[in-house]
């Protein structure tokens, strides 16, 4: 579900790229999503004070999310959507190695095969086998590192807190920083443009409000590497959305890319069966 929502959201982000706006687009989208989520925070959570531990990890997750979204959206101003889609999907590659370096969790050999398949599939899907470098590509690569770090933080620490309140809190932090920067470097009057307003509303409600919140909840039950691989399907749904909604051509080599990504996701799930047990090592006690 999250992969489908994120995939179709690339259309909205492409609209923001056409208007040359990044920080204000991110800022308003994330702060609006945070406000939308408030009524859905459980009553018992609203009645209690947020713990210092939750504040700590919400702030850290918000800062990481700000870096990831800012680099991705600014990068889109200087590169093609296809390049951005492929390079962003590299979070599936970086996530298992961050876990290895930071938590001494050696990647399962089946994860390494799945990551390789997903990367090859993302390349074929996004570039149709032909890649041209653009100035924004370096920003997208750095951004994918922060996306991977976001997966790790949500999987290791955010999983110990109530999902909706954590999601709303770190959305607002990310949005506030984006918006504050946008006030100085972008023209706020452009937000009155109807297509951009529609893109913001779509992204705030679906991509962020539903998609990212489901990610926070889902990573309570899914290891970061598996989550990254599953969500790499967003590239598949982005291409399908462009094909259906924007009448873009879907080449046979891109179909092969879709198949490789799907195979990677399925393959990554077999490691639990081969070991005969389901691992819960991705959880770390909140602190």
C-alpha cells in the first residue's frame, strides 16, 4: 500500500519541480500532514505527556527526514524524474550496510541477492537501460543515504512509541525546517498556484499523511532491510502511474525492471523460511 501511494506521489513532486519550488512544497506538505493526523492520535496518547525518549527520537527522525526530502526535491530541480527515482531507490542498498556498520547486523546472503536484483530492476525501470548524468544526481545519491538512515531509525527506535503521534511529531519538525528555509530562498506567492496547491494537498493527505504514517507503523513489525526492499516497489508504481495518468510509454525493458524488483521483494521474504524462525532482532529497546 505504501509503495503504491509513494509511487503515484512522484507525479505530484514532478509538478513542484516544474514550478521550481522545493523547500516550501516540502514544508507546507509535511506541516499540513502533521495537522491532519492530530485527530487520529489515540485519546490515551493525547492525555499523556510525550516522554523525553520519544522527543529525542522524533527530533532526530525529523532532522533526517528533512535532509532526505530536501535533497530529493532540490535534486529534482536539476535532474530528470527517472534519475531521481533510480538514485533514491538506492536506499535499499544502503540500509543493510548501515545496519552492519551501526549495529553489527551482518546482511543475510539472501538480502544481498535481493538488493542486487532490486538495484538492477530500478536502473532498467527508471532509465530504460540508458543513463545520462545530471547535476542534481549527486544530491539524490546523498539523499538516498538519509532515506536509508530514516529506515534504520524508524525500525530500531521509533517502533517503541505510538505510531501516529511519532509520525505527526517528526513530520512537523521536518516541515518546519523546510518551510523556514523556503521563506528565505523561495517565493511564497507561488503557493497560490492551483496545480501546486493540488499537488501539496495530494502529497500531504496520501503520500505523507497515510503513506509515511503506515511506514512508521509497519516498521514496528518489519526489519529495516525488508521494509526498504518492499518499499522499493514505489518505482514500479511510479512508472505505472505515469503510464496510466500521463500517457507515458512503458517500454519492454522497463517491464523487465518491474519484474526484477518484484522478484527481489519476494526473494527477501524467503530468508525467514530457510532459517526456520522469524527474527525480531531489528527491535531495540526505546531509550
